[in-house]
């Protein structure tokens, strides 16, 4: 199964840094293209960069298309729109993922961005319910459920973040807590593609990671919830782990049963480190 590795830049990087990151990324990526293309890589930049990165990727896609045609001794003439789309859009090495969306399509919501708007700037995924948004923007499971419905309506794949605090784990209530988060966030959702990111709050940005057994226990629970409660509405989700992932621990985490990928924060700000993490998937 293809692994999904996402670079969550959070509130970091503007245009110059993004250019530098993309340069580094493409250098590393093209050097080992045959391997890297087996991994589904996502870039989750701040909202002001979404459109910019989409056009940068489009430009690179056209350069790549020219190379392919040159190699095959063809010109752009006679190449169908579908083939162009296949190479330039579907073949792009990075898929664009937003860090949040509002649940309404439009309206008086100062400072917010709707799922419909994200779709227009080339997003394919959107992170919903990250613990930093739950804590800093008071997002409840009910609000998150509405955001997921809005994302699905726009054909965006939601990455629903769940995970317990240190206090909840110490009380031994982490499984129940995550169960509740999932049940309440997906109440009326019907979708083919969903990603769940298990991100224990105590591991985000702390350098602490759960043991392999702790991660496996949670992925087993998530699979069970979907098999028992959502089998008629949601296909089994991809399960990512997030929280202090680096190239030092990514290989071990990806080996854990039921883990289909990683959501990487701090370590993803360095393009080479991100590629190193991606390379632990093959
Ligand atoms: P971190 O963040 O890798 O910096 O711990 C992960 C996340 O919050 O998605």
C-alpha cells in the first residue's frame, strides 16, 4: 500500500523559504525519482502559500511534460488534454493539503477560508481538528464534524487529527477518548477516502514518541471502530502517526502494523530531512 507522508509547515515559511524548500525538494526528488514516486507526499503550507505552491508545481509539471515529449520525439501538438492533465496534475510529486477550513461555503466569517476556496487553489487534502486548532481556536468535535462534511462535499480528502493529552493517558482513558473523538467527528459522514492522524498531544513538538506497542494499540482500535461502526459509510481510512517524527524514528514507526504514513511537523521544514523521512517508506 502506498504510504502517505505529509509535511505540516504550520505557521512557518513565506515565499523565499518556500522557494528554497521546493528547490531542495526537487533536487533530492529527481535524484531518486523511481523510488520517491512510490510515496504519496503532501505539502501543508500556510494558507497564503497554497495558490503559489500550486502554480510552482504546475510550472514544474510543464517542464517535466516537455522532457517526456522530447524523449519520445513528440511535440505538444496532438497531445490530448487528458494526457497533459495526467502528467502535469496527477503526476505532480507533491499534493497540496490545507491546514484547516471553515464549514460554510462563503459568508461573513472574517479571517476564515472555506473548503470550496481550497479546492479552487489546487488542494486535494485538508487537515481538520489538529490539536493546536482544538486548543487555540476552541474547536469541538461538533465543529470538526461540520468541517469534515464541508471538505467531503468539495471532494477534498480530510485528514482528521485525534489524540489524547498526557493527563488522559495517565488516567488510562486514551482509547475511550480517541473513540469519542472519532465517533463525534464523523457522525453523519459518508466518504470513500479518509485519513486519520493519530497525534498524541504529549508527543507534538516535545521529542517524545509513544512506544511501537502504544501506536499499534491505537491503530488497532481505529481499524476496529471503522469495521464495526462505519463499514457502510466510510472505507477503511489510512492511518497516519504524528508527533516528533524525524528521520531517526520514521523507519521504525512505518513498520508498525496498521500505520500507513506520517504527519510530520518541525522536521518537515527542512526539505532534505523530509525526503529522508519519505525514503524510510521504501
Ligand atoms: P511535530 O508536529 O512533528 O513538530 O511534533 C507534528 C504535528 O503537529 O503535526
